[in-house]
C-alpha cells in the first residue's frame, strides 16, 4: 500500500492495472508499506537528494551529510541516540547514492513506534550539523573513502559516470580527497533547508501495518517543534551526456572495462524489455564462488573469438529518475582485456543488427522472473526499491502485475530495444594497466 500523508490527513489511493497510484496534494510525507510478514521490522526514511545535487564548489557534500548523520540535533544528542539504539537492540544505517540519502532502521516490530518517533524522524528532520563535531566527521569520511577505494568495481562505476555524463550526474558519491574538510555547517544547513522537505521524502516500512506506520510518522513529526517544510525549489538539473572515456591506472592482476550505452529512466515502458535483454546477455550470478560462464549468451559468443583467455562479462541496467545507463562489465587478465573488450563490443553491435531468437528471449524472461521473485524475498531490497518507486513515480509496483508484464514481452520488443540501445558505445571506463586497455574508438563497430 502507498499513501500520501499531510501529517494528519491521509489521502486515499486509487488502483490501476499495474500499480497503486496515490493522489499527491501539496507538501506531503508519503508513507508506504510492503507485505512482508517478517519477525523483524525494517523501516527506511529516504530523502530525494544525492551526489548529483552537489554544487561545483561543494562536491562531496552528500558524503559529508551521510558521515554527519545522527550528530547533536534540535531534540536528540548524539549520545542519547547511541544509547537508545543500544538499549532497543536496533541498528541504524545511512547510505547515499546519486539521487538519495537513505536512513534505515532494523528493529523488533514491537518497538518500531518508539524508534521511528524518537530516533529516526527527530534525527533526520532535526539536524543542525554543529561545527564543533565536524572534525570527527572528516576523519570518518577519510576512513570510508579508504575502505571503499579497495573495491575496483565501485571505482570503475564511478569512472563510468564521469565518462558518460557532464554536470551533476558525473559527481562522485565519495568526496574527493581535496574536498574533505572543506564542507562547513553553512553548506550543510543550506543543503538541508533546500532538499530535506516533506515532499521530497518517503517513509517505507516492513513488518508493520500501514495504519500503524502512519501513526508512528504522525507522532514523530508532531514531536518536532520546528522542522523543515519550506516551499523552496529543489528541481534537479537535467542530465547531460558526455560520451567520454576515463581510465584508472592501477597495478592489478585483473583488468576491468565497463562499456556504457544509453538506458532508460525509472518508469520507462521499455525497461521491462531491456531487463529481459540484460538477462539474455548475462548477469552476475547468485551462487557463491560459482561460474557465470553459463549465465546468458554473451560469454559464450565472445569465448568463440578469444583463445585461452580467462574472462567474464555481465550486463547491468542502471536507472535514475530522468536518465539511465545500460552497462557491460568485462573482467579479464591484463594481457587479454583488449582482445576480450573488442570482441564483446563487436558481438553487441552484431546483436543490435541481427537480434536474438525466441529461445534466447524465453531463457532471459525466465531468469528475470526468477530474479524478481528472489528480490521480493529480500526485505532490505524490497524496502529500498519501494522507496525509490514512490519518490520517482509516486507509485508502488505490484508483484503480480510486474510478473505479467515480463511474461508478455515478445522477441520483437527485445530486438527493438537492442537495436535502439546497442548501436554505439557511448562511454567507457577501465581499471588496471592503462597501457593494455582499448580506447573508446576501438569499441565502435
């Protein structure tokens, strides 16, 4: 269920063929629940702002806001928040991406009301980022940057966004080193005033009824004597595609290349067919230490053109509120990465012109159906996805209708999407020995 809430008033929902569609009136905190009869409760308060909203002179500010979460605020002190989380046996995580800041709590359902009304909402809506606490925040940012810098796939993805976009969408999620320590209280409060508005937030819970979650939200907001509900404009700048290449030179036993094509935004009608195409090509497997060579067709056709090379490919569709990227990730040994990347790009260009057969589409549909069914068993992912849908579309997709949409995708639709998306590589990034990497012009066929 997805409803729109104005502190006291709850607006009723109407039902369409594929999703629940709530009415939206003025400034509202949206409240949604997912049907998870779990023994543990989970609730997320998601704000529609992220790294793409960082200004040019404050890049990394979103990362700073994440690291500065739960400092002394208008109601709770950092010490009180820590003590309450410990006493309740609760965890609180704050994660950011290019479009969102997510505050997520996992707790026992019996104490969810207290956690939401006395910990979650007061800390998010009552932030004031005192300057005397920011020194510790900067140290935390450096530690986080050091830890995530060990992940080559994250670095590759960040480089791919820098290559594919201009402006805000190219901003890094993790603050650049030279900006750590430059974000002050004034910057943080200006961003808070602009973007932390009720209309830009959604509260999503699992293991709790819709009525109870609405009551908890009302109680939490009523406890605040002053919270941000300004009528400021927080419209996002339109994405600008750049079509560049970014290479990261690292000494690594495994080289990585990411090829990016234009994708679709969240809610685009062609997303279902593109997801089927993604699973036709092959995705990362869910089996620990398992091989992905048999998942999808791309590995098989590329293997026919490379001799004794150890490699792996996987496809990913990254969707944002107003744009998207369709990416192919290639991992191989340094001496083979150039050959494998060229062969992969050639096969993708060939697929765009010749298409795929019915058997491949049927296999892709089945893998996608399996993936969707598994995702609905993952409470953390389900809460996150529901929040993103509510913020971007003001809807919550229905599982049964989503399955139906996947099952009715035809071979013609998949081939049409493939011809539209895979015509030319739009951008690329690499991680490893750059002297052995291909250039973007080498991947144009």
